[in-house]
C-alpha cells in the first residue's frame, strides 16, 4: 500500500478541520453577503426606458411621447404610462420635457391654450411655460419643467428619470 | 389629489387652488345585474383615477360613493348629504361621475354637476386597447371640466 500511513488521529483531525471549515464558511458567507449588499444592488432609476419614438422623426414641434414602465407602490405593482414632450431645439439637440406642472402637479400640454399656441399650458391654474420649459413669470408655476435625460439606441429614443431644469 | 394622507398635506397647504371635488359613483348589486354593476364600478374607478393624474393640482378625488343599485331613494339621500358636506368647505365645483343611468333621473335634485358616461365593457379587452379607450374618455371628461371651470370665472 502507500508509504504514508494515516493514523486514526490524523484522519479525525483532517475530517474535523474539513467539516468545521465548511460550517464556518456557511456561517460567514451570508454575513459577508449582507455586509456588501448595498454595493451589489443595481442602481434604481438610473436605467433608461425605451419609447416608441424614432429619433430621426423628432421635429422642432414638441410632440407627445409615451413610455410605459412598472411602478411599485407598496406591494401593488402597476404599469404606469408617462409622457414627455420631445422636440429639437434651435441647435438641433433633442429636448425632452416632463409634463408635470411645477405648481401643483397637473399635466401640461403644448399649445392647448388658444391665446398662447407656442407655449406649454397647464389647464388647472392657467400656468404657462415657454418652449424651453421655463415658467412665464406672473403665472402660478414657481419653476421650470423637469427635463428627462435621453439616450439614443438603434434609432430609438430612451428616456431616463426626470431631473430639475438646469438653466434659468 | 387623492384621498391619502400625503395628498391631504398638500391640500392643506394649497387650499386656495383646490376648488373641485370629484365623487366616483360605484354601484353594488347582488341581483341579476351584478356583473353590470361591477363593470360600471370598474370603469368609473379607472376613469377617475386617470382624470386625477391629469388634474391633480385642482381637484380632490374622493373615495367612491358606494351604493346599492336597487335602493335609489336611500342612495339619493346619501349623495345629498355629501353635497351638503362638501358645499360647507370651499369646493366650488362638485362633480359626480357615474355610468349608471339611474342618476340621470335625479339630476334635477342634485346641486352638483352630474357627469354620465356610458360604461364600456373592459373585461375582454387587450391591455393596450383598454388604455387608449380610457384615455380617449378622459380627454372628453377633461374638456367638460375645463368648460365648467371657465364658465364660473
């Protein structure tokens, strides 16, 4: 047989170390996992949602673009459709504005007020925003409309989470 | 605004801007028209929910008024009670949204604006189709609301 004979004591030592090691690993692994969990979590809200809008079809006239995502409200999950007003500005860059009025959260729309056809209009308290989303002084809204960050993938417009307007 | 505590905080703060209350009418029946009542309630609940999203800064969407379909006398009393109670506060406009034709008969006795819409059976509908149908209906409702608001100015 082999030259190296394993004594009973050695055999027991090996098996105990092995089993003990597994047990220790079994206990420590979840702890380590919990400790680093926040790092492993995918960042929420950073992801972009696909719309049905083709990028090359965006004109200088603001148009409604709907996009749907799943929203979790406590334990109730629902499909939510969000809207953005998308157009190209004078420099040819895409602008995607959130339709939520900065006054009390109604939904604004482009040119729905016959007196101001080239402004965003809030039907609740007659708030007005210019085309770049800046509120018109003298109307109820206190700030400019939020802006959606956008990406272009395969010619399709993707929108991210609304951010406060930068300029103004 | 919805009938939730966080929205009520907003209401307290911005009271002067909120002048409209919406009561969705939700019929309940256990007779032969059980299914019809359920589909009406479903339709009205969906519709008013969407409406609230559009006009959340100016209206309060109250929890629906639930009533037994076969007991119209009593339900009418209940609605009048609501109207009295809402009139006390500063709701200049109270809208009752229903799919039940029964209310059309009582319209004269109500001080609020009754909006009747025919219920659309949504049960066999594809999700996308459902959404677009509700959206169309909401648009019509919005026009009605805006019109009423304009009239009172």
